[in-house]
C-alpha cells in the first residue's frame, strides 16, 4: 500500500510535526507574554494581550548587538578555516596512498568520541600561555580544532565518490594538482561542502561552554553566553530569555531555508560508493 493513500500516515506526520513545533510555539507564546502572565497557574497557552516589549528590551537593556557580532565573526571565520583545511586534507586522503593513512582516518573519528569538557582546562591554559584569553582568536582556534576532524571525515566520503579518472584527465590537459582540486574536483562536491559548512556553523553557533570560560568581558561574549546570563540567581526573565532565543535561531533558519537542497543532497552524496 502506498503511504500517501493511508490516512494513518498523515496522522502520524501531524503528531510528529506537533511534537517538534510545540517547543517553538511555547517560546513564541512566552516571549509575547507580559510579566503578569509569566507565572500564572495553570499557564496560558497564549497571552491575553500580546506584548512585543521583550523583543525590544533584548537590544536596549542588554548588549545583544555585541553578542551577535561576536558570534557571527567567530563562527564565520572558524567555518571558513575549517572548510579550507578539511577539504584539502580530505582530498589528499582520498587521492594519495601513504603509510598510516587508515590509522589517521581512524584517529579523526576517534577524536570525536571524547567529551569536550575533558579539554576545557588544557585549552584554557594554552590560550592563557599565548595571551589569547578573552579574544575572538581564542574562540576561533577552539572551534576550528573541534570541527576540522569531523569535517575532514565528511569531506573524505564526498571526494571518494569522485572518480580519480577526472584527476588523470585534468593532469593530461596540463592542470597541476591544486588546479585539479580547485577547478575540477571541488565544484563537484559543492553539496558536500555546503553540508559540511552547515555542520561547522551550527556547531560553533550553539557552543556555550568554551565561550563562557574563554571570554570574560561583555564585548567579547557570544550569543549563547549572553542568553545564559539572562538566568539570574533569584529571577529568570522568561519573556526576555525566549525573545533572545528566537533571535538566536534566525541565522540558522535562514541557512536551512536557502541551503536545504544542498544539505539534503550533500548528506547522501558521500554515502554512495562508485
């Protein structure tokens, strides 16, 4: 039986969509509630008189402009650097045979198995030694070190799906190794590059722990740290917290809306062996 002809199929999809969208609906509802309705029992699903002042306070009462600027600079830079290094390393791993190649690939995968909190103190000591604490450079270097191994592994699968005969044909035509990589092979892996870039961007955008420890001044903190500071010791400003969280997901929504087709094809391209 075709799934489209079964009403239960649509019921299941509707329930799943409701389950996924309910937290987003609650975020929107809470952000529009005045303070008098935040702690009503039982809680209301929607504000009786919606108020958008929380969306304004996020930028007037808190330095969220600085937070967003820092996040965009740090995450964009780390994404570009990760892509540059991971594509080059993955291309080399997919095209050259050398001793220890399999072990190196295994090492890249194993490096993702350790919890990041184990590296918190070593990273802080390294950044402190080089005088990089409370700088954007510290965050960029940290995020790059997290994303390059897995990005290299992802790109390795995409490059493996590109026949080596293309490299040989480009070599016969007089193209050097780097020209072959940049002009022939890399454009063919565009969906994979986009999928890898999205992974790197989302990882950096959502990172909280290292951004909290490696930054101290308000003008260096990122969006997750800024949102976390809205949780006070004696009071949580829930409407401001939800409003800032909605602002934080806007860049991610834009990325997924405009790059969705590349993401879907990129996630499947590296899984097919030629």
